[in-house]
């Protein structure tokens, strides 16, 4: 996320550090990782399967609709930033949604997305969240690079 976006959000949005809000954001993070993993595995059309589940997180719901519509990442980020500011969405939720939606759109691996999203939590809370996410069975492997693919194919050039 660009520095300007971060500064705009931090200076304008409410900051709710309550346990209730953090638990809500962890639930949303869990859902985003689940969606991310499915999108990477099965394609962007899998977003439709999560339409009802994302209704409780309006900003995430909006972001996924924008991804499904095929908008560019910068346009999606701008729309979500504007929505966060106008609707006075919590800072943590705004940051998580913007980063999560862009990760989903760019097909980042679930492991990379998880680390990126966890970076918005304190170190102590990150460990607890990781434990909470263990049951998701995320594929934390990175996609193969060209060298690894060539080795799998018996050193034939691609």
C-alpha cells in the first residue's frame, strides 16, 4: 500500500483497539485467507461462492465485487480508500481490506497474504492469530519459479 494511502487512513479514521474489534478483524482476516486460497487454486470466479459470507463485512464485500468486475488494483484501492473515509470505517479494518483485496486480485499465495495482513497486528497478537488460523490448512508454499519448473520437467527449457 502506498505511503500516502496509509497516512490518509491513519489521520482520518477511528482507531478501535478493543478486543471485540480485534476479534472481528481476525474473523475477517480468516475469511480473506480462505477466499485467497480458493481464488489462487480455482480462479477468480470462486469469489461468487463467498458473496453471502462477506455481507457482514461491507467494505470487503465491495472490494471483492470490484475485483470480480476486473478493475485495476489502483482503482480498487482508491474506491476502497474513499469508502473507508466516507463511511468512517475502523483503521485496522480498512488496512486489512485494502491489502487483502489487492492480494486476492493479484493472486498472491495465501502464505504471503497472511504475513502481509498479520503485519498490521502487534507481534504478540500475531502469534495468537497464527495459532487461531492453523485449522485453515493454508497452502503456504510459494509458486514454483522457472528453475524449479525446469527441474521438474527434467531440465528441459520452457
